[in-house]
């Protein structure tokens, strides 16, 4: 896992980090009210979703995909990551709703 010491707060969001427990390592995180925290979380989720869709598209656009059955496993992993991301988004929305 990336360490806050290696990524700036904005870089972490750009790379698709979105978990409050990860952001808690950054000193500025605690200075934000919950509404602002949720905006950063939402931005991280959107970035993560975009990155996963790019991975999914890259895998599915391989030439002769049908002749490369091992790619199916990679596609399934990306699809599971997207499903997990959707569940995390719902969980965090409930946690931060109305903040």
C-alpha cells in the first residue's frame, strides 16, 4: 500500500485513493469538516473508477482475446474491483450523508 510519506494528499486522490483511514494519515485531513472530507472521498472514488475502467478496456481490447484465456482472470479481477468500489461508495455515502 502507498504511504502518505510518498504521495501528497492531492496525488493520492488523483491515484484513486478514497478510504478515510488512508487519508487520516495526512495532517490536513482532520482540519476538513465532514462535507469537505466527503467531497475528497467522492473525487478519489471517481478517479479510481476511471482508472479501473481504463484497465478493463485495455484488457478487453487485446487482439485475439479469445486465444488468451488467461486474460479472462484479469478481467474478472478488474470487474470484482469495480463491484467492490461500488459497495465502498455506498458504504461511505451512508456514513457521510448529510454531513
